[in-house]
């Protein structure tokens, strides 16, 4: 393998990530609206006209149109180019950080799934089973294909991850009389446990808690009001915890 091969592979992963991001951008808008994600052409949200093929080229279409519909002038959501760029970055990151092609493919798949989940939860406070359960399946598949953990470890991670947040949610509801853990959070942690194994669960929660507290601290420093009743998209922080634990391993343990 030549010295330029890793860069070529990273470029290919990044290019494919642009295509994936274009699709996931549409999913992130259509799924919460209960619209079909496979049927129907992409249309302008202002005038409803079908978009020409050139407008669907990742990043390029948005840049050429200068962020506005050519027909009616309505702004095109920045959501699309951001998703495309994010998925491209994940693809490059996956290719450069992994030791084998299959590991890079699975890492990119994990990152793309987590990004979609985080975006939907961040915008709608919703973790649909149609996203968390496939993440669980791909996590178990990764355990079967790679040597990072055994299928038993992955299954234990899934079971313990679900049980941990489900029990915390039940305890919080009993003590406070209201929901403190979203219904989809246990499923997301279960999926994360399938990817990193049971030994990685504390690291996921630690990363997630740190990220959540950082957001709260940021609000305080900006002078914004913070109360115990504020809603937080914990799925976003869990997704970050899964990603970091997968990339760098459980905290305090050698990889």
C-alpha cells in the first residue's frame, strides 16, 4: 500500500459521506413530519416545486443557489449543507482513525447514525425506535465482525445499558412525580452498549454527563436562566458519549 493510499481512502469516505449526508438531511426533516423518506422528489419548502438535479448535488447545489430557491427566493434550510459536511467529516475521520477497511466502514456507519439521532433529538426531543433499534442491530453486527469485543459483551452492554437508564427513569419518576428520562434514552444507551460493550457504559454516561453539565454551565455564564424543569436533549449527549467511547475506548482502560 502506497503512502497516499490512506488519503485516497479518506477522500472516498468523505465523498460518500456527502451523499449520505444529503439523504440524512432529508430524513431528519421528513421523519419528524411523518412523511415518507423514500417516496416523493425533494421540493422547495416555499413554492413546492420539485428541485432540479443540480440543486441536489451535496454542498455545491446550496452554494450555487446562494442558499435560496431559484424560483421563489425562499431560503433553503442550512440544515442540508451542515448535515452533508458533518457526514463527510465523519467519513474522513473514520477512514483515518481505524486500522482496517471494515473497521472504518463500521465506524462511519456508527457516526452517521449517531449524527442523525442527535439532530432529531436536539431539534424535536424525540428518539424514534426506527433509529435506535437499527443502531442496536449494527452494534451487535460490529461485535460479530470485529475483534474489539465479543458478541456476549455487546449483548450484555445492550441489556445493562437499557436497564440502567430505565431504572433511573423509574426512580426519578417515583421521587419527583414527573419524567426525568426520555422514553428513547434507555434504547439509545442499549444501542451504545452494543457498540462498546458493557465495560464502556460508564464512559458513555460520563461523557454524556460532562457534555450536559458543560451546556448548563455555558448557559449560566451567558446569564441565561437555568432551572430544574428545563428540558435537555440527553440523547445528543449520549450520542456524543457513544462516539467518543468507540473512538478512544473506555476511560481509564488501555485500548
